[in-house]
């Protein structure tokens, strides 16, 4: 069984905080994948693809490391892969 999440969040890329809309899936053993990030921030996808360190911070304040996955969808949208426990 899986759960889908769609939420406002922030991505922190090399210390820069960028507001995003995050969608991703979490399974019953607390793995997460299949994420997409959308932002109104110009050049967001480029920054994610070229940053050294990125994390997703949910409205609860919980964070988890992320990495780009599968290339960018556009200048303000990107796919990502979560690492470790999801920030829920």
C-alpha cells in the first residue's frame, strides 16, 4: 500500500530556501519516491540539478535529503528522489 502526498513545502539548495509544491509517494515501509517539485522561482530546476546539497522541508518543519532524478521537467519543475525517511 502507498500514500500520495501533495503539499506546499520548501527546498533548501546549498542554503537557499525556495518555496515549492511537492508531490511524492510513500510506501508502508516508509520509503519514498516518485517526486516532483514545482516552483515559481526562475531557474529552480537548474539550481536543483547543479546544487551540492538539497533537502525538502515540509510545513511541519521536518526535513529530508533529496537529489534530482530523471532530469528536469522545465525551468521551474523538477523530478526528485528522496533519501532516508520521508519528512512526515
